């Protein structure tokens, strides 16, 4: 069994502890979603596992033949190569084998009588057979096509950043390593490509560790959620939904412990102020206890569910109106006789094909891009904030609190109360000890979060968001979603994130390309479900197991309810599934505790596989019974 084991991983960045002596194992078939706020060390942990970082302490052990594939947020590809050449330029075994075979074939073709050339060719051919590399080219073409890269002869330097990311993804997937490390793989993918990748990963034979903000994606592919939180690693069995429930319970427990500590501290503080008449041994112990409690105050770091509620300027009835708008950028038709009336309080989601002009529409609304013809009319009371994909330059040597203070020392919330910059930073998941940090010391995601907070502090009444989920972590997105839910103004969001759009939009504009724009009233998931099968996302269950044999079509039409035996089965099946999931969690815990015992791990892995198979069968049976069950 192929297993990676990490022991006592510790890494700091400046004054921040990213890992605090982490211990974990990654087994075959693990599907791990790694989450945490921006700057918590997610990418650093991937870098460490991939061997990119060498400034941490601790050990990582794997079998000798263990392979790791790593998709970074910004893949480094030779910009002078074509798409196909760039994919095959990697230094992984399969690519080296293919290049050696092509070189040997060329040499043999030029000198067929040369014994050395002939032997080299035969050895290379045998290696191709051993690596099963013959289908690599067709596999790469299939993957690139699914990722919407169709011109395989174009140069890397002509591609957008999102297209380069997809080429890098294809290069990693074709390797089929023992461990796939994916850093934000759904960024720059449309919903069809996300659905394809989701299905691809659910059937992947190796292990998977993925950093992503896409909560629907996590829900479908993950069987574990790992959370980095102030240097600690918390492991939760199950998918994202299971994590949300268990995390809420953990935070409640820790918050309770914090409150208890505060009460004890207050009691001890009162006692200390009153003074001790005699310093007996017992009293000295109590004094020591006071100092211990005092030192703990403010050091316990627990992420809480927070919300941000800011006031805003009044928004009149007239917001934005487009009449007969036309826009062409180069060879791309963006808008064709497009008209729309955007009113106060609306929640509009914009999605669709990459390169079809979604961001261009936001630029038109924001006044950054003129129309070729037509009218855009913006109401006089509109105060707009535009969160763009490329943020404004931020002074790197300025401290966070000073950067925000340029907007104001205080802002008012919806109730008219004054809220300080310090309070806002804490509400936006920046702990108090970070407020004086120089901006250049922040991660890219932390800078994006700080920039978003500055925009919200300006108290707009129309908010434009261009792909906010590409750079913001799940915790920040949750805060933003809560803000939008309370926001009385108009919100227009460009995104491919199904979960985020479902929460923040109830009217959709879907860009199909060539100036074609669909309109849909309702949630994004409902829109996807209404499309033809080729546009639908992968099935809701994480593993594609066949359903139990169903009655013939003619019989199925007549069946309207469960038999008595099936009804009894239905009443108990959820309990059976819960029991199997509990057993699975117990086995996974045992695997964590026996990471060095490979014989024991092999036995536990077999138990885990058996439980997975049983779970798949029961879930499939549950799906069938649910079609005819009645409450």
C-alpha cells in the first residue's frame, strides 16, 4: 500500500507559525480537502509535501517508488513551447520515457544498421510498454479538450493565465501519480469543465489532497476535510457538509472553554486585587494559577462565525439600465443589442463560457469600458464598489491598519453605531496581533481580503464582484455571503462557483459566447439541472457505483410505492449508513495511530475498502427506495 507519512512538521513565516508540529498520514484512496483562511499555510503545506520548501523541520517518509504530482496556482511552463510540447516537457517518468523513445526512434531511423541505435530503440520501446505510455498523447488530447483547450499547436505565450492553469492541470493528471496535490484546480474553469474534473477525480486510483474554495466540488470529491487553523491541523471524516456540522460543534466547545477561562480569570483577578493576608503554600499556588490564567488571556485562537454589517448610502429606484448595447473586442462579439434594467436590491449572477465577455459587462457598468453603440444609464444615487480580478496596487510598506484608516478611522453599521477599523479587521478574520503587520508580509489571499474590506468600508450601495471566489478562502466567502444577505443595495457577481452563486444570486445572465446571453430566474443549481445532460454537473454522490438492479421499464411505470419489506428496509437504512460511516471513521483513526506499521495498515486499508463498498451499495439502495418512499 502506497502511504505518505509526515511527522512533526514545523514551519514559520516571519512571526507567524504556519505548522505547529503536524503529524498525519495519507493513504491510498484518500480524498482530502484542505481548507483554512488565506495565509494559514495551505499552499506552504502543499509545497512542503511536494519538496518545493526546504525550510521546515520534521520528516516526510514514503516508499521509494512513491510519486507526487503538484498543480500550483500558477504553473510554470515554457512560454515558447506549443500546448502539446509544454504538456510533455515535464520531468515526470512518463514524459521522460516518451521523449527518450522519440529520440531513440529518430536515431534508429537515421542509422538502422547501428547496433547501439537498435538496442537503444528496443530498450526505449520496452520502457514504453512498462510505463503504458502509448496512449499518453490521446489521453492528453482528451483531457485538454474537456478543459476547453482545443488549439494544441498554439504557443503558451499566447494563452491567458486561466488557459495556462488548465494546460498545467492536464500535465499533472496524465502522470497518474500516487498523490495528486492540487492548489485551486477549479479556478478559471467553467461549470462543464468543473463537472468533468469532479467526475475524473472521484474515480482516480491514487490519493488526492486538494485546496479549493468550491464547496460543492469539495462535497462531491472529499472523504476527509483537513483544516489548518493557527498552526494546528484538524481532521474531519466525511465531505464538506459533514465538516460544517463537526466544526460548529468544535468551535462551540472551544468557545465554552474560553468563556470558562475568562470567568476563572475574573475571579482570580478579584482575589488578587483584594490582596492575600498570608502567603501560605496554598495561596502561593493560587497566585501561580492566576498568573497562568492571565498569560492565557487573548492567546487562545479560535475561529468564530462572524458577520459584518455596514451602513450604506440611500439607493434610489433608478439604478442601471442598458439599452440596445453593442460591444465587440477584437474578433469577439460581447454584446449584441443587449438591454436590461437593473433595480435596487437585485442579486444578479453572471456565468457562462470563458472569454465570452462576463468581465467586460462589469467593466461597461463600472464605466471602465465604453460601448460601441447603445446606452448605459446609471442612477444619480449609485455609489459603486468594484472588486476586480486584478486589484489596485497596494503600498507594500504600509501597515494594514494604516491602509484601511485612509478610508476612515471609523464607519457606521446598519444601526448607526460606530465601528472601528480594528473591529472590522477582526470581523474580517484578521486577528488583533496582525493589525500592525506590513502588507508585504501578507499572503496573496490575505491582500485580496484586505482589499475587499477596504471596498466595503466605502459603504457602497451597488457592489460588483468579478470572480471573488478565485482568491478568497471559504471562511472569508462565508463572511461575504453574510454581508450580501444583509446588504440592502444591488449586487452583480461574475462567478463559476455554484455554491457561491446559489447563495448570492437569484437572477442569472449566462454568457454562451458570440453575443448570446441567456436569462434565468432562480438559483444557479436549478439552471444547471435544467440543461441538457452534457451541461449537467456530475452526479451528487461522490462515487459512481451502479444502482441496484431496477425493475424493467414497463414494471417501473406501474410501481408507485414501496412493498412492506421495502418500507421496513427504508425505515432502517439511514441507521445502517450511519453505522457504516462510524465504523469507517474508527478505521481511519486506527490508520492514523498505526502509521509506522505497514502490515497493520494493509489490513486496515482492506477494512476501509470493504466499508466503502458497503456504503456505496447502501447509498445506491437508499437512492432507489427514496423514489417511492412516503413520509
